[in-house]
């Protein structure tokens, strides 16, 4: 599964947050908030296609 961001700006923000997490400046709970804010939600159609392909494997 690849990460999909809402915009390029959110991708940059998320990248900075990952760096802050790595050095201990933010905690995992804060990182999850960045994940929710920055990551694009998978559409229902994409989720259905992924589920179907997993079942066919």
C-alpha cells in the first residue's frame, strides 16, 4: 500500500512531522494526527478493488 497525500503541501508537512517523530520532538499520538490530516482517504471504489484482488490471489 502506497501513501497518498491530499496535496504536495500535505506531503511536505507529513515528511517534516516524520522527521520530528524520528528525533523525538513529537510522539506517536501526534504523528497519527498528522497522518489523519495529511493522508487522502481511499475511495470506496479503490478499497473494493483492492479487497477483490486480495480475494482472487
